[in-house]
C-alpha cells in the first residue's frame, strides 16, 4: 500500500474497538490458550515491557519493522520480535519504554516516531512479562542502526504482505513448555513468527482489516 494512502486510514484505526484475546488466540497454541485461561497473572507479579509496532515508508510503500533477536541464554533467544524491552522506572509511562527501546535497538529517535494508539497488553508466561504494544508511525524514510548486541537482523515487512493470508501457516515446534506441538504462525520469508509476537500481529491485522 502506498504510504500516503496508509496515512489517510490512520484516523480510522483509532476508532476501531480492539479485538483483544479474540485476535490473540487465533495465533496461540492450544497449550498457551489453556494456560492463559487458568493462570492468575496478578499472583505472578509480572515484569512490564513495551514494544513498538512501527510503520514507515520505503520506496513509497508502507512497511512494518520487525527484528530477529540475537541468540542468548533465555526463552526468547533468536526469536522474531517487535523493537522493545523492559520498563524502567525512569520511563514513567509505557509509551516512553517503547520509544526508548526502539531507539536503543534499531536507532530510530523518539522525535521521529508518532505514537498512534496502544494495543491490548499480552502476558508471556515463560518469561513472566506483561507486554504493552503501541502502534507508531514514522513519516520519513528510515535509516536503521541496530544494536549488534541485541539485534541479529532487521525485517522490513511490506504491509501488503502482512495482510496477505498466504503467510499464515501451521507448523510443528518445540517450545519452552511443550515438545513437537502444532502452532499457528506467520511465515515471513524464511522466518517463522510465532508466540506473543504472532498474537500481537494477529490483533494488528484484525484492526487493519476493519478499516482497509
């Protein structure tokens, strides 16, 4: 989609009622759905984090940025994610966390990002994080400067590809909580996007479908 056309739809996005867990569960393994429906999240005292779902123009077309995390000793090693990270008390609000982490991870300054709206928070049991997603836009062409300690690769996903149901798949995977289970996912080039990122992408896609 042409980026200028995309900008005309932005005010309509804000008016859409978020589908929340209804959209999340479309891209969640059955085991995760059962866990989320039974767990008492408040008793887990989860840590907080925020991520940025950032749209921007590239060659005149609308793109969404994702990152491939570096391999490390942790449950989210080498996974596909949005730029983002842990809330720090100095952030004051979660929007600032998303902006700060986006700057630190991919080099986009907060002044260049306009936050449009928050999306539904999502709990991630394996890491005990409550994640707050935000939709943001940059109106200028971006030059990424990824943090080599955290980011292995940047994925520039065209909006037209994201909205195409051909990238929706089911695959087998071993996760932190089960072996060789069937999971819904997005297949983006050679990358499999699953788990919390896929669940957030699902809500984002449902909202776009209501206005485009």
